């Protein structure tokens, strides 16, 4: 017989980042964006907005610093995706002017794919800029966002169009 000790404790628990780390991470990302010619505006508008024409990102100022940082990283993910050589080929629906009433399900799924890719790039960007983020919170925000896009893409009457 073998004596096996089972433990439910994590050996390396994920540390929750302090407010200062999130605040300075946000400032670092803002500086990164300004070098690319983009401006970040904190607003009271509930949704985050990315404006390619004016090179402006609006982030909801009512959120916690950690949420603002994660959302800003996600919006940069869209900017970096759009710079890729094959962006129009991989995400043809991303070229459609933003419109909640996109009819074709294949276009809606394509937008969902682009959203997922922007989240992946956000995580890689945080790592490359050496910004520490709360990975549990990142995962929850990403999952919630992608789930709302999936519901929108499915256009289930139960959920309506309120998710975008």
C-alpha cells in the first residue's frame, strides 16, 4: 500500500495585484498607446469604445483600476489585430462598419472570433510589457465578454441585442 497525501491547496496561489500595480500598469499601457498615436479618455459612458478614425479609446472610469487595465489591454488587442497583414482575410466582418444589426450569422461568428483573438493578444501584450494582472479577474471578464458576444451571434430572442 502506498500512503498518498492529497491536498486541495494550490502550491502557487495567484496573487491579487494591488491598486497601485493596476494604476501604474494602466499608465504604462497609456504611454505605449501614445507612442502609437492613440489617446485614452476616461469617461462615464458604461461601454468601452474604440474609435479608429480619431485614434481614441474611451474606458469607463467607474470601474476598478484592475478592470480598466484589462479592458484597455483588450482594446489594444483590436488595434494590433487590425495592423496584421491578413486581418481583412481572417476577419472580413471586422471590416464591416460597426452595426448591431449585422444579419448574417457567419459575420456574427467572425466578429466573435475577432473578439476572442483580441483577448488573446491582450494577455500576450501584458506579458511583453511586464504588466502583472490578476489572471482570475482577466479570465472572468474575458469569459463574460465572449459569452455575451456568443449570445448576440446566436441572436437568441431570449437575450436580444442588448449585449452589444
